[in-house]
């Protein structure tokens, strides 16, 4: 199914509440219309994975275990090739969910229940309660121009209830660039989950959104509420949630950014 532009579609009926629970890092439990989605599952305990040439070291445990989360209807996996987005326990978790939506290359590597999606492709999923949601893949670039052959493919996701993209945009690991700007031109989600932290595992350039990128997103999606995740729990993050909040406050945008405490369900009307 091809994605349509939600900005040109028929206005939606009253919005379904969205509930978010931050598990840690990029892992967020999303509950909307009774459907349960989980982003980039990371369930390993703290520890050092790799020191060189890329430093991957986890510093905090997940707020909830898979058993505490319970059944989910789908995993939205931005990419499978980096341990801070899919760690060992997260990889072991994937076969136990009904479906995994991810990059086309990632679906080939993962096999089984993984389904690959191209940018702006829309698929319909049906939750255990019979509720239908639209899931649209979005462009993402995991660093500066030309990084793709080094770091591989990444995608983000839009979630729609009445129509594609009307509810939620999950950026995945990306910087702000023409591809993410196109998402803003085509869709008007109510809520954004920004993968931030200005990650620098290679020490040369940032591979996820910094404050400037997040502020660009806030400007482009001027009517949306925002939360920021993937900015804690690993040593390669250069910018904390507090630093990001301070940047928003400096520009008078503090009310746009909602804190998301780990392990606590937060509702959005």
C-alpha cells in the first residue's frame, strides 16, 4: 500500500489517546487504540560490548523486562546492525512477537517474522484487539551525507489510526536532513518521538539528533508535541535529556518538549 499525504486527507475524527512508556535508550512501549507497539528492543544489563574501533558500552539496565512489558502486537525496529538499538536480549526477544517491521536489508538478515519496508511505504497491522493501524516507513540518515555504506540502512516510522501518519512519528536514528523534512511536508502527526543524544561512537561526527536537529523538527512539526529518547544509557551520547530541555527553554519552547521518565506510563491526548 502506498502512503498518502495526511496533510491533504480528510480530517480525522477525535484523536485516540497515546500512552508511552520509556524502557530505556531507544526502547519505548507505545499503546494506542489498544494496540501495543515496541520500538528498538534493548534488554541487556549494563556492560562493555566493544571498545575499538567503535565504543559500545551500556550503562543502565532496562526499566522493564520483556515479562513485565507483556505481549506486544509488533516491534518497530529502526535497524538491526547496532547494539544500542538491538542488543543480544532484544534480538532473542524478536521471535516471540507477531511481527517485526524494519529495513529491507534488516528483514533479510533477521528472517522469520521480520518484514522489510521502503521509505514512505505503508502497511496495515491489526492488533490482538482487532484494531487496525497504519504503519508508514520514513527516511532516516544515521549521520552526515555519505555515511550509509559505513553504517547501513535505517528507517523511522509513522503510526496512523484514521489515516497514515495522523498519530505518531518515530524518527529512528537519524539527523535532521532533507528526508526527515519531507516527512514534515507530507504528514501532520500529533506526537513525535525524537531519537536524540548526539551519539558519537566514532568520535568524529554525531549520528543522531542533537539540540539543533530537534529544534528543526519542532519548527517543522509546529503543531506536534515532542518527547526525546535514546539520550541515556550508553557512553557514546554527548547530549543529555537535561541539556536538550535547556536548549528548548532558551528559545522559549519548553512547553513543546514533554519529559518521559523511565518505566512510567505517560499519556498524550
